[in-house]
């Protein structure tokens, strides 16, 4: 019975991926890939992304950096959550995706130590499936957070996640649907902080639905990413994670081993070396706030740092 269910789940993931790549621009040759030459021409890489703007932007950066070195590149963007794209990485439907060290380590191993940058990277390497590897992490971090409005913070005197404990039974928490069961979602918050919210409202992945729900009071606390420009724009308050529950979450390329050639690895490591948190936040703001196309923002940044 379990085997049958696993096969059904795998088939469902394949259908979702097929939908991402069927007759739409989410699965297309990366602009600038052209006609590759040299030893890199023998390598073809399919770059995927999760279903939120920052990850799509990072995928575009990776794809264009590889294309600039003559690698044959195509993209399958906005695939969905890890529950969908991790199986695709394992079976080779995609070969490369931008990830976050601590969050991915916790996804693969709920007991992983992600309290520091080095610990998170080590935990991720230890938990990866055999056919996957990680390259150099960037200094850039984008952490999950519990964020509230300024009014809610003032009403309850909230500065840290711990401060939520006596008030959580009166509050609704918003976040992506998978947060209901993920170890670094509701179960982990209950285990680490003893948080028991009034209820949980499934929204999008730290996106506009979550921001709007927080603004209009549908939820009083929400999972947002720390680089989200909506936090500053709306004067939201990100609560300090005093127990390092969310850990370190450096941006890192996760790639199938057979595609991690010296040329591919060098191109992606060069991107990581140039990408810090302030830069990432600025690029995300251009996409989310200024409504610029992610591929244009990616191309402009790569050109500005000499990688395209």
C-alpha cells in the first residue's frame, strides 16, 4: 500500500512539472544561451525554481551566468514547493535549483543543527541524496521569520518570538500550506517555543496574499522572508528568533552531481562570491516593488559584476 501511494505521489509531481513546462515561458531556453562553444557546450543544465519571486530571480541569475560561459541552459520556473521540486531534482527533470542551507537541511532532516552558517552547510551536505551536491554558499541569507504589524507588536509588547507565547492562543498565524506539517513550520514552533496559535491560515509562500492578510487583519502573525521589501514598506516588525529556530539560511546552488563539471561549478561559485544579503534584498525589491522582469534584473546585475 505504501509503495502504491509513493508511486501515485511521484506521478503527481511529474504532472505538475509537466504543466510548468507545457507551452509557456516557464520552461524555455535561458535568454543569452545562444550557440555554446568549447568544453562547456557538452553540458546542458535545466534550472528550476520554487514558486516565489526571489527564487525565480536567483534561478534566472544562475541560468544566465551559465549561459555566459557557453553552457546549454533551459529553465523550469515557478515549479512549486520542495514537496514538488525535490523529486524532480532526484529524478533529473531539473538539474539545478537555488536553495537555502538551513531550510533545506531541516526539510531533509528535521533534527539538523542549523544554528550557524557552518553547521547548516554541514547538515545539508550530510542529508543530501547521493545524486545531489551543493556548491559554494553565498554570503547572502534570506531567513524565514515570524512577522507582525507594528500595531500588533505594540499591543502585545512583542519583540521576540518568545514574546508571542502567552498571546498566541488569541492570534491567527498565516503561512504557506506546507507549514502546517513541516518541521520548521507549526510543529517546530510548538516544539521549540511552545507556541499554540488560535488557528493557522494557509496562504501563499511569503507572497502578496500573506502580506495582504497581515495588513487587513485576517492573520496577526505571518511567515515572511527577511529580504521581503514589504516588511519595510508596511512598517512590519520581524520578531527576533532567540532560539535560532530558523537557523542560518545562506543561498546555495543545489545541483545533480553529473552536471557539476568544473566549468559549471566555477560559474555558479562566482555568482555566490558576489551575492551578499544587501544586494539580494535590493534585487528582490526591483522585482517585487518596482515590478521589473526577473530576467532583466538578473542580466543587469550579472553585467554589473562582470559575470555576463
